[in-house]
């Protein structure tokens, strides 16, 4: 009887160690997968008048995210702040979506009124060349068993381009 209890105790200890090791391996795998996301390309596609309005414009930009792993990865959100000639225009975000294996293009469109700009910035924009800066973050949750977020991975990006509107 003593031997059975002793062996049962060893079995319980072995099962506990296997479960803990499995949880640690799973957490490391999830974290490594989330950390593997990278931004391979980022560009401002253009600044366009928003027809039929004469004072509304749109800034269109694109991010290319690479998921090198063979598993889908959930992105919590991509945030962005837009500046023209260092003047803050506004912010936005694209919430919750999934990235499949390989390259994934994400396109964003931000609308603004030129009447909300200061006179010098409006003048530069209307003359055709403007420095546009977009700063933001890609936020990826590392989830335990796909249920509980135990950590967020933040991938920052900055796009700075001189855009010709003519």
C-alpha cells in the first residue's frame, strides 16, 4: 500500500511538471509568434481632394506587414497620427483583424478639412508640396490559449515623405 501511494505521488509530480512545462512552452511559442511580425514596407500613397467637396482632402497610406509564421496572428489595432508640415491633423486606428501567413497589405484613408489648418500649412499644401509624417503603432496581443492576453507587443512605425499634389 505504501508503494502505491509513493508511486501515485511520483505520477502526480510528473504530470504537474509536464503541465507546467507545456504552459511555459506554449507561452514562449505565442510570444515568439507575435514578436515575429514586422513592417516590411510603408508609404504614403497620396493626398487627394475629396470630391465633390472643395475643402476636404484625404491622405491615403499603406503598411505591409509580414507574418513569417505559418499561423494566423491577431492584431489588436493599428494606430496612427498624421502631421502636415509638423502640424497635427488627427489620429485614427484600425481595430482587430487577423494576419495570415506572408505579406499583408493594410491601407488607410484619413479625411481632413483644409480650413482646419493654419494659413502657412494650408499655403504649402495648396502649392503642391507638403511634408507629411505619419506615426503609429501596431499592437499585437500575446494570448494564452487564445483567451487571455498576458502581454502586448508594440511595433512602432514612422512614415515621412514629401508629397507632391500636382
